[in-house]
C-alpha cells in the first residue's frame, strides 16, 4: 500500500510539472514540393536544447513559457527563426538551397581530393574539442515483420567531431516479445554500433568497418563532387561528395558526405556498409550451436553534426539500420534493427562517467531502476504512428521495463 501511494504521488507530481510547462507542436515541409522534411532541427533560440522532427516532419517541444523563438534548420535548406506566440500548430516551410554544379566553378585544383584531405586533417586537429550533454536513444528490432524488441534510453554523453566519445546510462527501459518460443533472435548489445561508429580513423576504439573519410594517399575509396549548397542565413557553402569503395572480397561501402568548404568541417555522412564476411553481427557463446547461417549483413547509417563555431561541432544525431539473414534453430529469419540516437541538450558543466563500450545493454539496464512515471509522455522525439502503436502495445502487454525484473 505504501509503495502504491508513493507511486501515485509521484505520478500526480509528474502531471503537475507537465502542466507547468508548455508543449508546442509543429510540422516542417519543403516549400518547393510540399513534402515533409524529416529530422529537422528545432532549437530554442539562445538555448542549447531542442528536438528533431520525426520521419513524417512532425515535432513536439516543451517550453518553460511563451512567447518564444525557435531556430529551424536542416542541411540543404535555409535556416529560419520562427516566433512562437501561442500553442497553435506551427506549419513551417523551408526553402531548399541546392546550386547546380554547372553554375559553380570547382574551387579545388585537384578535384575533391584536396577537400577530403583538408577535412580529414581538420578533423584530426580538432578531435579533442568535446562537448557534454544529454541524449536520447530509441531502437526497434524485428524478426521478419514482427517487432520483438524495443529499447529507449537516456544518456549523459561526451561527443566530438567523430561521434560519441563516452556515455553514461541514466534511464532506460527494454521490451521483449516471444521470450518463451525459442525461435526468435535477439540483439544482446543493442547500442554498441551507435557507441563505436566513426566517420574517420583516429586513435579511439571503433567498429571494423571502412570509415568514409580516409587518408587519400592510401584510400581505397573513390570520391566525386555531386552538388553544392548555400545557406544565405549562415553564409555556408557546402559540398556534397559521393564516395564508394574499390572492389574488395571482404566488404564495400558507398554513400554521400557534406563538407563545409570554408571551415572544412564534416557536417553529415550518410552511407551503407556491406559486410561480405558477415562478422559485424556475431551470436553470443551459448547461441552459436543454434545458428546455421548469417548472411547479407548490411549497415545503413546517417550521422549529422551542427557547427557551433570555427573549430567546434556538436553531434546532432546518429541513425543506424542493421539488416541480415539468418537460419536459427532451422528457422529462416530476416533480422532488422533500426535506431536513432539524438543529442537534445548541450551542457558544458556536466561530468560524464565512461560506460565501457563492451558493457552489455542488458547489464546496464538491469542496474537502472525502472520508473514508469518518468516514461509517462516522455518521448523527447515525437513518435510516428507505427512507433506509438508498438510502444503502446508493449506497455499494455506489460512486457517493457527494467528487463522485466
């Protein structure tokens, strides 16, 4: 009874705090074709916190008070300052900033090779510039068409211009389905790919994949200039460069990257890594005897940074999608794991303890007290209808929490 009253009181306090804040909602779209703009950055003006639009262009943001001013920005579109007088739905159109190559002269004498070399050198020189803050992580795993696992977590993080440096788990919840059937495949260290992903080689621990930004003198990657962007509101001129690896029996990689031509900062990388050796995802010790095949392993990724100064980048988000085919206990399964990691607040005063990269999510979540009140209406990033349906389903079936302990 005492525990029930404590939980009820906490719940009521949570609702009271929620009412003391203002929630604004909005939608961003492309003014040229009226299509939604996914993962647009929505930030409070003069504040180091904000949110992203979801894949359908919608967002929610909690404010302390109104009126307010928000900055709306997305790579490839003009940034915009938007006043928020009330809680009415914000419909925000952004103008694309694409410039055709035939209208612009190439600025580098050795095509893009010089630009890649300058970007890599700049990254290596400034990798010690780090920012601390708070981040949110969400992952959905599927066996064929069935969602079998959901993970949501909050981290204190330290990041640099190459991704996540260290992180410290603060809140997490994990949901699992079909735990008793014995014919499902589960991913035991969910977020390790996000934690270790790198876009250029440095001295830190990383995944065994080909980083997009390589030493041009030894690279087995081909780069080509594709397009240019110009944002009148920031004065940035951004080169879009495609990359693809030369032939290899072990792996292949391809994608696009976006580099500021004046500061040589790497602002965004989106690409695909094909693991022909199928070593990116490995079964744990006790499962190996049941796994007959792992094949068609593929990692799709997108990493975006925000330029805060001449030598200072803030990690915005990391999206990953791992897919593979496996035969497990004679059952053929297509396994897909999709995740989004988003740094929603920068706080230079924070101290972040390092959670060892080899620590399993299971171990960390089990040690983190589960607080259902905390998770009440606390997604940070607005879920799309399918995500909301799946999470509601897990909640109603009581199969999400602190590893069900």
